[in-house]
């Protein structure tokens, strides 16, 4: 319950990386800005190539372009404000702006997870039902899966925002992070948060158990009789597995770790991994190492495609 003399909070203060020296924050700024620009322009290039090149019409590249757009929106919601806070730490953010940032962070973060699941399903169908692949993964199916992913992201974000910002915040206003996060906002609330924590746990479980689709893929590949067949099947989804392991691994560590083991500094750097580094893996691992995408890039620049 709020104390009699409590002051209700109208803005929050990001602690960010204020515990570091100015020269260390400058290094962080240069590194994070470089990674952000690489991610942003890498995803822009991918989306442009996929939509302009008629040689890349497959469902896999449709989902890849959707993931690139979603990752771009996801990073735009977090990274620019974080970068602005590195030279000048301890920046404040109004509660309504905090709610807006959290809304887009949750919407596109959850959308990314479900898009990765849709891509896992696409690979599963390609491996298990290659003859029916074009029928099962038709245009309408792909659009429905992508729309459903965004719809689920929007729905879960609205539930979380309504839940969190329906609470009262009084006295405590320092967020020990570089962006608005559900768990840390719940810690600042001066009313009972039991229901909110249950909602957050249910949402986290619904989102973070989705890698089960990749377990099905791996088990199916292992059942392939020939070693050559297994090798070829693994080659088609290695990129997906790499991103999924890193993305879900980091998020699971933070959202399912017991409170008694909480470490603010550790959580902050793990958050850097899935807000900056993981989005960069999308253009690097999924696409720029992909021969078809590199061929499309060469065609776009008027050069000959790479030899097989």
C-alpha cells in the first residue's frame, strides 16, 4: 500500500550504464552505435533485395523479410534512447513514453519469437513433406502465419501494458536498466503485484517455450536414414538453430531466473545481447552467409552471381 506521504511518480530515471566511467561509456557508445547501424542497414538491404529479386519468392524469404522488418522496429524502440543515455547518463523518461517504449518492445519482441516459430514450421514442412511443401506453405498460409504472429504480439503487449501501468508507482522511480522492462517496473510499484507477476510469467512461458518446434525438426532430421540426407537437412536449418539458441537462451536466463539469483549488471549485459547482438545475427547468419541472397545482392549491383 502507498505510504501516507508518498509522491506518485510521473517519470522514471534510467540508471543505464551510469556506474561506468565516462571513457568506458564512450567505448560502449561507439561499439553499440556501430552494431546498431550494421543491423539497421543490413535488415534494410535484406528486405529490399527480397522484395525486388524475383529469384527469392519462397516462403522462407517472405518470413525472413518479415523478421527483418520486425527486428528493425524492435531495435528502434530501444537502441536510440539507450545511445543518447550513454554520453549523458541518468536520463528521465515520462511514464507515458515508458509505456510506449514497452509496448513496441513487447509487440515486436514477441512477434520475432512467433516469426522464428513460423520459420521453424516452414523448415519442418520442407524436410518432412517436400512434395507437398508448395501446397502447405502457400501464399495465404504465409500471410496468415505472419499476421497471426503480429496479432499475438499486439495482444500480449496490450495485456502487459494494461496490467503494469494500471499499478501505482510512488517514491521509487529509478529503473536499473537502459529501457523500460516489465520485471523492473513491477519492482517499483507500491501496490500488490502478485496478479501482474502471474500474467508476466504466463506470457513469458507462452513465448519462450516455442523452440519446441525446433526440437521436432532435430528429431525428424535424426530419423533420416542416410548420413548425406541428415547433413543436407541440417544445412537447411543451421542458421535458424543458431539464432534461436542465442535469442531464446538469453531471454530465458533473464525471465526465468529466480529472483534470489538476480544480478542487475549481469542482466544488463545479457539484455545487450538480445537487443543489439541477436538482431545483428539476422542479416549476418540468416542472409549474408546465404548463397541465394548473395547472388541476389550481386544481381542488384549488376554483377554476375557467384559460381556454384
